[in-house]
């Protein structure tokens, strides 16, 4: 049997599944709804053209590390850049979780549990409260009991709420044996920034990405803010030369134009409020408050609602398979016209919002 060659913990994992859809209104991956300006792309391409493609990039992208350190008021030796923050989640699990314990909450970003499974960590998933609040007492217990890695997304995903800083601090106070990761992928949308808190704990790490607020998911750049001591260890778990010239050039170009992100944040926040308000008017829809660029909401028949939105050309994400998220769907905040199309389609899915429609034949 050929699969005998593969470790049991790998075989036991279900492959990460994502079904790309062709419908035009794409609100399923929390991406930026607008692409980067053509003028910026041209500048980046010109710089990439003039770089040497035959040469290795620097071992780590030092110029970018320095720029990020300036942005955050951080020691440049504590900035670790990688090709996507997913890769850093893996590196953190390799460095701190492998053969030990990985503590996180449920539901949350699936990559934490997935990497724990892949790397034979003992996975402890503490259920969030009924309103997706942090189970502070249980988390304190789970982190105090062993060594390994702790992952908390704040703002949270897929629930979109912001956990109070006091609660995070209380957990960090008990997590001395853990590499404690605060994943701030959605921080700019709130806005929220826990770097000052993280700086007070030598074992804490703030995780950031260029995929969401920066609008560069296709480029694959993420980074961690850590102490220099921890950063040295994390770099050992990353592959050498893994950030290419193109990635470094784009990230630097984006840091040169902070107004691009700030303008996008203003629009996302106002559209987020508009969407939440309109969705709350609908019978059968329960909206979970969000500070991010997506909204989690509950309906009676999530499968039928998803299907009816698809028929209107709108793609959103089902989350009803997640623990504590029965009936839940997630929509990304899109461009204003996309949000209008989503709201129109949602309104016309009326019957599926309030009751199971499968039995009586679906669409209305
Ligand atoms: C989208 C997202 C990321 C970003 O991952 P990248 O690999 O940098 O694209 C990280 N954490 C959470 C919680 C996310 O939702």
C-alpha cells in the first residue's frame, strides 16, 4: 500500500478545500475589492525589471524589515518577513508546537489547527462563548498547563469581533511557557493594534499580512513582530531566500503609499456599517458585530441562501460547518455596488432566511 510511506497524521488530515467560483461578485475570501493602482504596478514592474533575476535575493529582505520596523516602532531584528503569514503560522508551529501543545479557540482561522495536525502537536481548541467571546478562564488553564504555541486572532475570524485588550493581557499573563501569537491580520480595519501589548511579553508575537488591508493577497507577504531572540529562532524554521525580489519590491512600494490603505479603510468601514445596518432590518438574519472587512451572520437555511445568492452572481462563504456556528454565513465587504447586489439578492432569498426551504422546493 503506497500510502504507508506517508505519516499517519498527514493522511488523517483532510486536504485544505477551496472551490473557486466564476460568479462575478466575489465576496468569499475577505480580499480587497479594488486592485492596486496601475501606476503603482508599473513602478513596481520597472524596479523588478532592473533587478538581477539570476542572483539570489538577500537571505532575508533587510530593507523591508527595516521599513516595517519604522512603521511599527519595532526593533528591526525582531521583524520576520515571509511569503504569506500562513507560512509564519507553520514556522511558529515547527519552532514551538511540534511534539508539544497548540492552544487556540474554536471557531477560528483553520490554519492553526491544520498545522498542529500536520506537525503532530497536541491540539487544544477551547470553544468560544455563544457570542464568540474569549473563554478567558479556560484559555488561562490550557496555556498554563504546558509548553507550545498559542494562537488568537484579534480581531477574530470568522466572527469579526474585537476581543478586549484586558482579556488578551490576562491570557498572556499565564502563557509564559508558550509562544503566544496574536494574529492581527484584520487589525487595520478596526482599527486595532496590539503591538504595544505584545512588546511587553518577550514570548508574544504579533502576526501581520499584506493580504487584507494592503490589498495584496496575490503577492503573498506576511510578517511577525517578535523579540530579536524569538525572531532568530523563527527564521530557522523558514526556508532560506523564501521572500523573492518581487515580493519585497511590492511590499516596499505599498509602504511608500500609506494613504492607499487609509482611504480603503475609510470606505470599508462605512460600507461595513451600511451592510450591517441593512442586514439587521431583514427578518431571519442575525448579524454578528464586526470590526473587520467581513460580516458573519446567521440564517435559518444557510445552504439555500448560499445557492440563491450564487444564482444572483454573488459568492459568499458558508461557515455553518464550524463548531458554534450553526446557520452562519460570511460575506466580505465589497465595493459599494457589489454590496448593493448582495443586499438585493439577500432580500429576495427571504423564505430561506426565516425557515428551511429545501422541503418546499427552494427558490422564491
Ligand atoms: C487572511 C488571514 C491571514 C492571512 O494569511 P496570508 O497567508 O498572509 O495571506 C492570516 N490570519 C488570518 C486570521 C486571516 O484571516
